[in-house]
């Protein structure tokens, strides 16, 4: 069974300490040129049930397109 974006982020946060800070989250954002934005894992402050929180706001998991860490793709829609 495929892992969800939330499961991947939680694994990076709890099972592999400090790996979340090294991750990049590619997020759908229709206001940006190209329609995507890259959020560094170091900006993630909380992982909630339906949203993850950054210093700026809360974003839903369903808009995450890809999670990369150390050049490896851990999640992709």
C-alpha cells in the first residue's frame, strides 16, 4: 500500500530525527508561476491531522505533489 504524504513527513520527523529539515516539499500553488512552490522541511512547525503548519500558515496535505530528501523522492502523486 502506498504511503501518504502525512505518513512520509511523520516518518521523517520522528523515525529519522532531523531529516525533516533536509527535505523539500513540492506543493501545488496556483498563485506561483509554474503552479508549484518548494517548501523547505525546516519551515514545517507542526504536522496536524489534515494540515501541516509552516511559520506562515496551515496547508492541506492533498496539495503536496512530491517530497524529496537527500536527492531521493520519498513521495510522489
